[in-house]
């Protein structure tokens, strides 16, 4: 019976194992990326919808509150907006590469043959990416890459972790908006809305 143990020397065997492991890793990364891509596209739609509703809720809440207080001659209990945190994070090599690819795709030389609408969309994407990069929020970058169908030549676990973390942050923003008083107030009946205003203004000072 032939002994197969020594059919490859140690260096050949190590190289084969390395190639097999590399192939499995690339397959795993590709599969995980596809899942995250579908999740990101879905989350982006939900985020845009929630943000649109929340913006309308904020405007109506503030306007209704001022009218409510004006009729009762009391000061509205609306405080100043909190300053936005500048949460800069260290940028990985993959993020830098993706950023460069997006800059190329949105450069005027690449968009000059597009329609005005498409040029404006590319410009908006670029501005969102730049702002996100400055603030350490890479959601805009990942979203732009998906919309422009840009993928890295080689994926890494660290890149997918950053992508997953960005998706998680967007999910947190969605939950924060939906749990905000103004968002919930927006969907209440008028009697409930008035009751909320009464509770919010019960300690407000009157004016002449």
C-alpha cells in the first residue's frame, strides 16, 4: 500500500493549506459582504423614510407648541439644541481606498456626460462622503459605494466590521427618532397631543 504522507514536502503542503484557507476566507468574506450590502440598502430606505417623517414631526410639533403657548400666554418649554458631537475615528486603509474610488467616480471628468440630475446626485453623494469622513461617520461612504456599485478589489474582516458598525449606528439613529417624543406625538389624536402639551407646559411661566 502506497504511503501518501510524504507525497508533498513540508513547503508544498504549507503552500496548499495556505491557498485553501485563502480561498475559503475570500468566499466567506464575499458571502458576508453580500448580506451586509442587502441589509445596508434596506436600512438606508428605512432611514430616509424615518428621517422624512421625523422632520415633518419636528416642524409640526414646534409650530403647534408655539401656538399652544401663545394662546395661553405662557413661555414655550423648548430648550436649545444640543451641539453635534464631532466623533472622529481612525480611518483604515480600506476606507481610504474606498474614499478614493468614490472621489474618482464623482469627479467632474467622470460626470460630464451625465444628465444634470445625475450630476447633482453624484455631487450630493460626494458632499455626504466628505462630511462623513471629517466627522468619522462612514455611513455616507458605504451608501455612496453601494449606489455607485463600487467594491474593493480585496475585502477584509476589518472592512466588513466597519461596514457592520456603520449599519448599526444607522439602526440606532432610526430607533432614536422613532422613540423621540415629537415622532410619537405626530401620530397621536388631537386630544392626546393637547394632553402632552399640557404636561410639558405645566411649569411654564406666564407672560402679559
